[in-house]
């Protein structure tokens, strides 16, 4: 089994920063592509960023405009999302996911709430 646990969410004022972490257990994290998604109230879950197994390839949603950075530390089985210049529209539950099966994000964490106040 694969277990993913997010942490680092919370309440922050607009313009502030947060660093989200995702810790994996029960699997060899370094073998798999991983990603961050988010879901705001009343909206569908959307892609935020992804990172390849080795960390050499990253992809970001256009709305980030350089504000977020995804990274991973395979030695620690962790993945992070550094979020800077946060905006109220960034408010959402953020999820980490792992692509155990090629082309499909099959495993998800429970999510961590990020709330950005004006």
C-alpha cells in the first residue's frame, strides 16, 4: 500500500508564503512521478504542478505565474510545494498524488487546507 500525508497548510494573509510537504510511506517514492492538485469550494480539482521521479522534469499550471515551486527529496521520501505571493484565489484543499501506474495518479493524500485572507 501507498500512503501519502500532506502537511504545512494553514491560514495566511495575501502576499504571504507557505510550504506544503507530502511524505510518502509504504513505497519507493523515487520511482514515481508525483504532483500537487488543489480543489476550491464549488470547483473541480485542478492540476497545480508535477515532478518526475528523478526531479529533473517539472510542470506547472499557467495560473501560478512563477509563484510556486515544486521539489522532491527522494532520500527522505518527501515532496514539497513552496508557495509565494499567495492570493485569496489560491484558497483550496491541496492534495499530493503519486503516479504509480503510468499515466494515472492512483494514490492521493487526505489533503491540507490552505486559506489565504485578503
